[in-house]
C-alpha cells in the first residue's frame, strides 16, 4: 500500500526489489517518493511529477 511504503520505506530496502507506487498525485507524495529513491510512480499528473523531480 502507498501509505505503508511512504511511511516505512526503510523496511522495504533490505528486500532489494524496486518499489513502484500507484496513485501518487499530490506534490507532497511525489517529493517524498523521489527523495526516498522509489523506483517509479504512476500518476495522473506526469508533467507535474517531471517538474518536481527536476527541481529536487
């Protein structure tokens, strides 16, 4: 679940599997995902996500 992964990303790191999240539409969730090296996100706002990622 998105909320679990965003709240506890360190618990998933030892597994070494890429994490891809669905429904990341808020700017806050996008920033958090990019800052915690989530492998990918699925969003309804790809331009906004691209802009946020480029400016981190």
